[in-house]
């Protein structure tokens, strides 16, 4: 079974069959089909949250751009809930539950990794959006009793992140750097 | 960090290469001159466009795209230009007028095809929106145009970086050099902002655009009269990179000059809203 949701201009498209699923800014997706890949490109201050469900082997990913949906005046939290930390993580978990990841959300069944949250070279607090995204994500996860078991966050680098369903390690790449695993 | 054997000689070669950059199309050049006027006129733009058949065709194509959702076909340039607006005219004129430059794969920066244009477009949209937060008036159309052109020097510098991107990144990580801008100067004797400035002069661009390009990484050094708009595009460039739209290995390796707040009045909530609006606009125009 494979399902990924990509929202484009207020439409939700369900795509199946493509083994590599691209998660754009504010998108989310999940799969339990071994060999499928979830991939998101060029995380700057954005953060990829990757959630694994142990007993079903389902893995989900959401590409969070901003910490808090309350700033949106256009209903973005409804049309693209993955865009914000406070709506993206609950939406991904709900989606994974609809795919059979049942039972209480707990560390014994769900594990989380995060990557991204880079910063620009600056002293300006308001531009530290990467750090604030990470902080908001950890708070939301904590409200579910979860915390990241691995994190590759911060610094001044743009990260592309992918995971193959069935594997445990996340691949992280960045221009002019060797690939590393998380 | 390994420094090129003779940065002065490299700089001379790079600056000579500026003369080989394809000239800006006559229409694009005249459109940019009009944008620089105090009150850019749609009628003046129409007069230029109607004498350039390929540009007319591209603008009519844009006006009839699904994005505008019109029931009847737009067949006249007089209707099309007010419909799509000045920013869109500039975007189409520059993309079709110097496509060889914008479509270039920035191999020296480890960039991939199409990344350069997307970064510039993202920075242009961001700069246009930031202009409305200026403490004094900043022309959103010039900010947009400056955003599109600010990194034009990379099209030349890329070829001279060769395969040293990885060493630059390592040197910045180790603190040997503070950012990519400084690394270019030390390695090549000249940086992409200065090379872009020379391209802008080669194209005879308005002085304000020349200054945006030259100082987009060092806005505090810009002449006083240009500082507000230079800081505006400086922020637009940074926001594009933060969103993941960079040009390769140098992404996020440039400092944000915090003195922007002398010219741009932006709260944290406004910044977050701005990021959201830039994303929405980019999705609309990136076709």
C-alpha cells in the first residue's frame, strides 16, 4: 500500500505507483511499501520531521516551514497543514493512523528523526527561523510523549533528505559535501 | 584554504570575460530604463513590446495562461500588459532576453540546471514584498528587478571556481574564511557581486540596478541614496536561501547585515507572514 498527499493550489492529489515521492514545502506523505523513497529537497530553515511506526514499518515525512499556524490569514493551515509545526505533525500522525498505525502514540511504537533548521549568518533573533522551527517541533512532539531519537539540525547548510521504506537510516546530502546518514 | 596561484591574474581574466556576456536585448534594456523612471508607464512599456514580436508573443502567452483564468482570449498587447503587470513584463523580458545566462548550470557552485533562475525569481518576489516594509518609499518594481539580476555575476564566476567549492565549504566550516563572499575574493581576486556590477555596466543598466548588484552582500558600503533598496534586495536574497532556493554550495554562506532594520521595519510576525506570501506568489509565477 502506498499513499502520499501532495497539496497543490487547494487540491489534494493522491499519487500511487511512483517509488520516489517528493515532499515539497508544506507537504507530507507516508508509505509502508518496502523500497519506496520519501524525499525532500533543499531544507534551509525548514525542517523535515520523519516519523516511523515500528509494527507496521510505515514511515511518514512532513516538510515544516514555519512554527505557528496562527499567523496565516488565508486558511493555509487547512489547505496545507504540513506548512506549520503545530498543524503538520498532528496531520501526519492522523494520516499515518489512517494507514493502519493504530494504538496510542508512544515511544514504544513511534520514533522520530528531524533534519534541517539551518540559519543564516546573523545576530538578528527574528531571522533565526530554523531554530524556532526546531523548538516548536520538539514542543509538539513532547505533547505526544515523543522526542527525536536523532537530529541533524542547525548550521548554515542546505540539506536534502531522503529515506527508503524498510531502511532505518536517513540519507542527508548538501552541495559540495559527502552524503551522511542519520 | 588553497588560494589560486595568482588571484590578480584570475580577476583580470574574469573581468575580461564580462565583455563576452551576450548583450541584453534592446527591448529588455529599454524596459529596465522605464522601470527606473519615477512613474513607470504602462503605455511606454506597450510601445516597446509591440515592436518586439517574440516578446509580444511571450507576453500574450502569459496573459492567456490558466493563471489569469480569463473567459475570452487576450489578443492585444494593450490589454495584456495591464493584466499581467510590470513585474511579470520584466520577468518575461529578462528571461527571454538573456536566457543563455539565466539557464546556465552553475557548475562551480555545484548548482543544478534551473536552480539559478529559481533563486533569482524567489529573491525578486521577496524583494518586491519587502519593499512595502521600507521606512521610506522603496520602488517594488525596481526591487523585483534587482532581485532578478542581483546574482548575474555568478554566471561568469562559476566557470572560474572550477572544483574548489568543497574546499571553500570546508574552509568556512573550519573558520579559515568567514563566508563565501570573502572566499571568492581570496581565491579569484574578485567576487560575484563585483563581476555582476561589471556585467550591469556592460549592459548599460540604470545606476540603481548597478548598485543593487554590486552591494547586495555588502549593503552598508552602498552609496547612501541607494541603501534602502540595496538592503531590501539583500534581505530578499537571504529569504530565498532560507527557503532552500539557493544556487548550490554557497547557499546560506553569506551574512545577513542586521543594520537592515535602519531601512526596513519588519516584526517577527510580519516576517513569518512574508515568508508565507512569498511561497504562495512563487507557486503562482514559477511556470
